[in-house]
C-alpha cells in the first residue's frame, strides 16, 4: 500500500508485504467457455471460489453441481471440491464440458 500527500507529491510512504486473508465464500465464478462455442467440442470450465471482495478462497470445500440450458450438454458430475484441478491450494479448478444444442 502507498500514500502520497495531495499537496506535496514528494511526501510518500509505502508498506509492502500485506497478506490478505479472504472472507467466506460468496460466489463461484464460472469461466472458460467461449461464446460462441462449437457444438460437441469439449472445452474446459474453470470454477473459482471468491469472497465478497473478489479474493480467491483456497479453503473452499463445498460441492459443485453443474447445469446447462442445453439438454444435450455433457457436464462434469456433481462433485465435492476438490477434486477440481488444481486443488486445493488455488481455489480454482477446471473440468471438461461439451455443449451440443443451440442457444435459445
């Protein structure tokens, strides 16, 4: 963190090495599927557990259920986290999925 005087910009201070401990999980962030995507082509889905401030929560051990509006989608099975990969230190994991239908 740094601080600078608003009148005399040469007056500054810095503190390095601040470690942020995340709060409890607030959101699962799902990413990795491009849009548009090609039907029946497998792709990776990344799920990241974050707190209300966007910090990764590496201690998340909940169960993740995947769903899709595509009735023909091939999705990862409902599973406790981990075994998302890499796990458990990163709080983000990747699973494979395949969409087969059309967007509504």
